[in-house]
C-alpha cells in the first residue's frame, strides 16, 4: 500500500507538470461540462489551478446551492473551486488530498477565486488519505454531496474509500463521481506499473466488482450517468494492457436510509419541477431516466426512493402509482456491460474524438 501511495504522490507531484504531460486520454476523457460549469472554469478558476487539473469527467451536479460538498483527491482544487461557486457563500466545500505540491496550488489560489466570485467562499483543503476521512478531519454524517474526479481508482483500498464516504454522507446524500474502469480484471504487471497507476489505468476496477462493493457498503443501486471509451496511445503501455478496454464512467451512488427505501418500495410517478439551475426543461438522473418538466414519469421503487428522499427531493414531486400491479422494486437500468460496448462502438466510429472535450489540453 505504501508503495502505491509513493508512486501516485511522485507522479502527480513531480512527474506531471501540466495535463499536457499525460500519456493516455484517461485524465481528459469525457464530454464537455455544462455551460454553467464551463463558464465558471473559464472566468473564475485561476489558470494555475486549471493547468494542474487531471480529471476524467465532469462530476459536479447543478442545483447544489447551500450544500456541504466533499471532494476526494481534490488535487489542484479545480472541482472544489467550481463547487464553491455553485454552493455560494452559505455552502461549504472541503477537498482532501495527500499530495503536498497539489495542495499548495489549491490553497494559494483561494484569494484569486474569492476576488472572481465577489465573496469569500467557505473552502478548505485537508491533507490526508481518502481511505481514512475521519483522520483527515471529515466528520461523519456532515456531507450532502461527495464528488471525485479520476481518483478512487488510485486507491489501494477502494472498499475503505466507499465505506468512509458512506459514513461521511448524511441520509439522502450522494457520491457523484467520474472514474476509470476496466471491462476485465487486470494482471499484476498492469496494476503495479508506475505510469499506468498514475494515469488511472493500473488501478481501474472491473465494473461488476465495483458495483458489488457499492451495494455491500450500503448504497442504493449504482446509477450510470455517462460512459466514454479511453484511448491508450503510448505503444509500450498499449502492449501491456493488451485487449483490455478502459472507460471513464460517471456514477451516482445515493445513501438512502432503509426506512425511506422501504417506504418507497412500490412503483411511483415522478414529476420534475424544472427548477434545477441549468436544467429548465429536462433533468437526467442517469442514462435510463430523463424527466421532462411537468411530465409524469413512471419509475421503479428504488428510483422513487432516490427522488423522494435524497437531496434531489425539492426538485421532484413523487406520488405512489395508481396501478398496484405495476409496482416493482427492481431498478429499470441498462446493464453496464451494454453501456460499455455502446461507448466503445461510438469511439471507434469517431476515432478523432476519443480524448473527449479536452484532447490532452486545457479543458474547454
């Protein structure tokens, strides 16, 4: 475990100077951020913070004003800076990271962020390990939303990370994060390769293993929001991973209390109020559930529990379904394997765009 920590610290603290030094698209894969987020990145996040951003997705939901947000492996702080703008002066944002060089950048640029925002954000960066949030200073049941961007795969103890997040979340809270996954178990030479570890490839979990860990910890059925195929361009690294495919996936894991889950065990109808900032006409919970404003949508019991008892509840009106025969507690979600194949096929059809919106450069 210490060897992995040392390898990751060296890679992000000493080997990489900017995102241009990356050898795969793992840390730049993913679609373009929402225009609101893109505007914050361009106009309010300092250039020094953006230059050292190594994320693989856009794991920051809108509509989080006033909330308490935790960022696992916050690095240079870019996602924390964006979250601070979104939660506003009444919200709190906490970043946790173990790399001194990254934390120095994150802390040093807070005054510039405050100037750009026009208010002093409640923003702090803690030195610590994401496997032990208690020791890092994150109180249990104190967080509404936990985000993470291409970091959990770097951990040598992923179940401990998920358990710690679950404990830190309040009931109704969410882990909303992007990370790298593989479509098969990885051999030891891939898992221990310094560059592949640093590029988020060596620590990639098999998707089925990850989803099982999530359920065991206590999260509701994992929800996939987006999937992007990751291209490995370096010949030496490509030879090591052979035919294994890698993907950037944005997952949503909700902490719903057993009592709330049981209360919403039957199927229901959900109506989106159209009040999430940036989503006036439609809200996408995951790849299988999109809600047009004011339209009654039939949902399964687990989805109903998420919409009724999570932080999203103020944006939805959820009512029990009139037809008892339609009741079900099994989420109607597309199998992850099918989503991976679809993403791979799309990437092959548009090979020029396999590195997402950032293409190894500054995120757009």
